C-alpha cells in the first residue's frame, strides 16, 4: 500500500519541526546561575530563598540544584512551552517516605545565554519569575 504524497509531506514537516524544537531546547543543557527572583514584581533576596544558585541540566533529562554533596536532583522534560521538573520521592533507610515525589512546571523562555521561568497555577507559583544566566565555559588557551 502506497502512502499518499500529502501524508509523506506532512510526516516530513513534523520531523523537521520536532528536530528544530529539540535543537532549541538543547540550549538548556549546561550550567545556569539564578540571577534574580521576583514575586509579584518585587525582588526576593536570593540568599533567603536558595541554598545554591547553580542549576545544571544534562542531555539525558537529569537536573541538579546545587552540588553533588548538597543539592536536589531529579528529571526534567519539555512539555509544550513549559519545563517540568520531577524530584523523586526520598525514602529513609527503613523504607519510610521522607518526602513524596514533587513535580513543578514552569513556563519557559530560553536563549543561548538567558532563561526565564514563570510560575504556573499548577504549583501555585504564578506570582514568581526566575531569571537565569548560562555559565560560560572558560576556553583559555595556554601559550608556551
């Protein structure tokens, strides 16, 4: 059975759109520093809000806030124009649940150097806006 030409064309357009979208969100991969947090357009002191200002995102869908020793880790994925962060439940050694799984969803605006998260009603964070700047890798050449 042969597929009609318009179905093949539609399928090709969908593949191109998906690839373009993936390349755009590929800019998320790397380390980011929280620059500013606003609640209802008022700045919030970062030291009172965050233990660490550093977020990192991998291409395998993992994220970390803070360091390996002290930090929160979980999974991330893009859903439409939003980023969803999923922190798994935390269990004690005896099997009891210390913290249930937590999901957050933020509207995402992304460029090569900047990222903005806007809160959503899903988490009752619609009054929050978080501005990130991508941490640039230092590419110093050693001269001999």
